[in-house]
C-alpha cells in the first residue's frame, strides 16, 4: 500500500516557476513508476510527465516538453515536478500517481495504468 501526498502548488504569474513534490507517507516508491497528471475544470485528467523506477528514464507530454522536469529521490521517497515558464493553460489540479512494478517497467500515459493517487495540489497561473 502506498499513500501519496503532493505539495508545492500555489498561485504564480505567467513565466514563473513552481516545484511540486510527491512524498509517500506509507510505503516505498523505489520500485514504482511515477507519473504526474493534471486536471483542469471541465477537462479530463491528462498525463504530464512520467519517470521509470528502473532506468530513471522520463517521458513528457508535448505541451510541457522543455518547460517541466520530473525527477525522483528514492532516498527521500519523493518525486518532483519542476515547472518553469508557466502559462495560464497550465492551471489545473496536479496529481502524482504510482504504478506498481507488477505492471512492468514501461512508462505509461494512461491514468488507468496507475494504482495509487495523491489528493492533488492546485496550480494557478495568472496572465
């Protein structure tokens, strides 16, 4: 069982930066594929970024490539999402998610491929 807690959201002006953190309050994230998703009002939850537990490889949505960076610190049981050059369209609730190693090592963008979710943290980018 894994309990995920996100933090770091807030209000920022366009062009600014924020760093989100996702920590496991229970369990270890070392063997889990991790992903960040977001959901804006009236829209479906969408994949933002993912990181493999085995290779450290990363994957990004086209809309955030070059602006967002996902990383992990297994010793701290934490995954980060560094967001830069933020845009108003990045406004959403951001969720981290963990994918069981039983599902394999490939990174997935489908939220149905993830087993555990945090409660979400709001990111608002003003123009």
